């Protein structure tokens, strides 16, 4: 199911033995454009600790109650490796975190999630001391995760100028890939929103807060209109990919 990131904000994180907080942000991999962690606001329960929840722990959504169900206990979350509130998430921290829970390293293997294409919960064997580490050429403190909260507001730069800004993210809750950026055309075309796949971007300038695409503004202007109040259907997606002459992501999955 496709979900707007903003819709999931403030969903309660329901552990096996009680609540642990609310969703306040997402960290995504800036190469695969995939959400790797939900960030929890735990209130006073763990006020001095930032809590990350991997999609490997997510069992499902109770939309009516606005709950994300996770297959962890409060003690497990409390005992997870600590990370300071404003500290970046390094690969070294991820190694400790994933080994603590016994989840595979998503950066190793043929799938989007290491050995698998989706982070479906299983009784994963806990990696031992000999668990594979990142490639030697990859720095242990490599910072590759971005916050959706940080990237919201980034400018979209077309070939012939700015066209709007990133207003939201459309996440597939099966594999947690960010399938679309919601672009608000703002002052250039008030009241209109369009969807663009992040894989269509030519580059992202993290310092200048810009997402660049090899499209002109007129092409984007004539794309199928996106209405946030209407669920995204496969028919709409097919029209969108056909308009941009791009292969749909579900065909890329089958090929993979």
C-alpha cells in the first residue's frame, strides 16, 4: 500500500507490551531511496534517547486507531544501542543496532533489504562476531541516511528553472521504498501538485537543498494531476509512468 509520509506522522508505535511513542520522522537511504528507520518520539519515557525502529520490526498498520504495530517489547527498545538526539546515524551505529536485534545488514545481498526484497519479519538468526561488515572501502562513519523532515522543502530544479518544492513522500509500506516525491508547484502554479519518482532525479544537491530533474517545466506541468485527497490507484500510476516514458517500478521488481 502506498502511504503519504505525513499521514503516518503521529501514528502511535505499539510494542508487544504497550506504547513506546509516536512516529516523528523517517530516515531514508540516499542511494536506494528507501526508508530504513522510523524515528520515535518517546516523550518522557526515554527523554534523553533517540529511538529508531527498523521496518524489520513493523508487523502492520491499524489505520483506524492510527497505530503502527511492531514486534518488539519495551525492554528491547530501551536496551537498544543509544544514540544522542542530534548525532548523525553512522554505519558503525547501524552495525551495532542491527546486530543487537539480529536483523540482516540491508546493504549486503541482492535484495533491497540484503537477502530479501522486503523487510518481512522472520526469526532471523542473530549475527555473531563474524558477521559481515561493510566493504573495507566504505568508512565506518559514512553518513548516508537523510531525514524526510529535512528534505521536505527542498527545491525542485527543472532544466529551465525551479518548479516547486518537495512537500511530502509517498512510501510503499511493503518494501518501504520511496516511490514518489510530492512536488508542490507553489508560486509557479498555485494549487497544483505533481508526483515524480526519485529515481528520475539526475542529482540531489544536499548542500543547496535542491533536487534536479532532466525535464523542462512545461513537461512537468502537463503531467497527470495529483490530488492528495484521492488514493493513488495502479491505473493512475500506469498513466504517470507512460506519460514520462519510464518503466513502472512493479515491472522493475519483476525483472529483479
